[in-house]
C-alpha cells in the first residue's frame, strides 16, 4: 500500500503536469487529426497538372535536365534539394534566393519524372503555412515559432508523458474499491467524468505513451541533425576544410549513380545540394533508404564530392537519428495503411476526451472547494470579538 505522503506527491505531479500541458496537447491532438491523412488530403487538394501515364518500364528522364528546367524558371536562385516521390513518378526541386536565405523563402517545383514537364510551381514555405494542411502542420510542430516553438512543444510532450506515468501510479489506489471500467452513472457529474477519465486513460494508455514519446523525439529533429553535422559529418569532411568549394558541379545523375553503387540495395530518395543546410559546401548529400518494411524508414546519406563526383563517405547515422526516423511513422500511424490511420484517429479522439475531461475535473473540483469554504464561513460561529461588539 502506498504511503499517504507518497500518494499526495504523485497526485501533485499528475495534477500539475496535466494542467500545464493540457491546452497545448489539445491543440496538438486536434491538428494531428487531419495530419494522419496528410497524403490523402494532399491528393484531394492538389491543383497541379497530372503526370503522364506511360508504359511500365519506361525510363525516367535525366535529373540534370529537370534541374536545368528549374533554373531556367528562376535564373537568379539556387537549388536546395531534389526529391523523388517513392509512390508516384514525380520529382520535386526546391529552390531559394540563396542558401543563406530564410527557409520560409524556399519554394519547390514539381516535375513529371518521365517527361520532365513542369506540373506545378509551388508556393514558398511561408505561403504554404497558410494553406489548410500547412496551418495544421505549423500549429502541430512549432506553433509558428520555429525552433523555440518545437522545443517548447517537446517540453509539453514530456509533461504529457509524466502525466501518463503518474496517472498509472494513481489508478490503483484511487480505483481499488471499484471494478475495472466502472462508471458510477448514478453519482454526481464530476464522479461520472472522473470514472470516464480514468477508463479512457487506461484504454489509450499504450497509444498515448507511444505518440507522446515519439512526439518529443520528433520535436528534437533540428538540434539532433545539427549535432550530427557538427560532430560526425564534420570529421568526415575535415580534409575539405581549407579547400574552396568547387566552381562547377558534376552531373547530378552521375552523383546519384555513384551513391547507389556505394550502398547496393538502397533506393535514392533525395539529394541535398552543395551549400544547403543539410549538405556541405563541397558535397551532394544523397539520401538513400532501405528496401524492407523496417529499413524503408531508415535513411543513410552518401557524401559525393560535387567537383569530382567521387564518393567521399557513407555517413551512417548515429543511433539517435535512427530512433528519430523510426519514431516518425509511429507518431502518425504512417506504416499500416488506411486501417491503422483510422485507428490512430479514433485513439486521438479518445485522448481529446481524456484531456478535456481532466480540465473539467480540475475546474469542477475548484468550484466544489470554493463552495465548501463558503459554506463553512457562512455556518461558522461569530468570533468572541464580534460577539462583544
């Protein structure tokens, strides 16, 4: 049996960790609902031209040709990245005024991977934030506050995990006289909601823990990648430190072929251009992924010398970046198709009820305590001084 002092401490931890994060968690849960179906919604909301239907086995066009087309559209800008869609024959080219410009000024163009035709000239990141999905993503990830917003929401997620753990500790002592799942419908509204809050908290326990922990990890993406670049990647390119960046870049197609040969069996999914914040000034960083259900979520970058086209290194990510990449599909239920996404949405809705009911219970308890104090004050006998006056 838990000691009263320990029980009181756990109750204090649960109450304040829950209260501090509840409103922010409600925003995260509500905005997370459409993000679970972001791929499907993007198709519905897409206003770009369709890609060409070609015979199976038709080779893809040159990436160099696509990049050249993008540069002709914006001759005064630089290429940031090239991304190959792994579900459809589409190639995205990201561009910006300069590599040092605000990331919100970045924009992309979408090309047909077979014909090289321009299908859509996308908005800047800043403009996309004010589309429906962009607004939901910004609120969910950083509340329009950049890295400080990410770290703040990561801390709110940590408080959520603490609230879950303290709730588990408290469940037994508080519910020991009742059978599991009991909802006392004949009692007051506050007691009914307390029982429902505890029941739904138990039902969503595992899911909420997984989503809470993976959410915290995802919010640390920027500093984790920064740490990796400042340590391991910096060591890999130490020999280039005093060299001037190449004035002419080698063929991107040749760089992709070299990278694919360095990791047989991996699929090239994107290229960070030299000078991009996820690359170096001397290299293409070519991101590859595995072919199995597990390794398909793990990315291994290959550094290719932008001047010579030779592979400099295969930059196997450290454990913490692998953990980050594995946490992303878990967070959004993005690895089991539509059925799992529906389950994710249902559990998200239940979690919203848990959060809202916890807030209601705190407000109701405050009102009950205030009413009790008022009754005690009204019914208390007058003080000796007041009786003599």
